[in-house]
């Protein structure tokens, strides 16, 4: 569903709206009761919906890296696609490593026990819920700041593509 939405709204707007929806779904997740006849299905549906909107953002990120590459080529008169994609990939790997270790550090700090049969404190359980709700919502809010200032709109990308077509069509001086 990412493609038709993006064609209609543009990459930046689709990314922005998806982040808002993800934030709302994550915050809602915290307030859903964890017991009762509908708790399981409500939590499951919220996680699926969150996954769908995260799935919309995932291909957009890579498409936006390509836009950044085109922008850099036009501005600096040299192609740096490999550098842009490899540094982006490295940043994602660092983010995954830091995020994963942060979760374990937070759980250890709040007294979450990994021993078999351990009974978790209410404080630890509250943090487990926060790690599934407010923490990802906070990361999405941080992302909102960056996507808001991201300058490569659909209109700007058309200008960049036109400029690149002119440059690429011009005869090369030897």
C-alpha cells in the first residue's frame, strides 16, 4: 500500500503521516488492558496496524536515500550513490545494535528478571509496556523533527531530475 499512497501524497507527506499514525497506535497500546476477553485481539490488531505503517515507511527510506543521491550528484557534480547507501546501511546497523542494547539495559535497570519462573515487579512490567508504546512513539516523534526539515519534496525532486537530465545529456569535455 506504500506505492499508491506515496504517488498520491508524495514521499515526505506519506512518511510524515505514517509517523503520526505510528505514534498514535503506540501510545494507544500502552492504555489497552492486558487482561480481559478482548485484550489479546486488541493488542494484536494494534501491533499489526503499527507494522503496516512501519512497512509503509521502510521502502520510503530507501527511496529517499536515492533522492539524496540525486541531490548530491546535482549539487556536487559527482555521483556518490554507493557512499550514501553504504553509510545509510551502516547507520541502520548501528541503530539496531544501539536500540537492542538499550532495551536490555533499560530492562536490567528496572529490575526485570530473566530467571525461569520469575515474577516481575509492577515497575518492571510498566517499563515493558513503555518499551512497546511510549519509547517507539518517542523515536517516531524524533523522526518527525527530521522529516519536517527534510527539503526534498516532490516538487524539488522534479527540479533535481530535470537538472540531472540536462547535465547528463550535455556532451562531456575531454
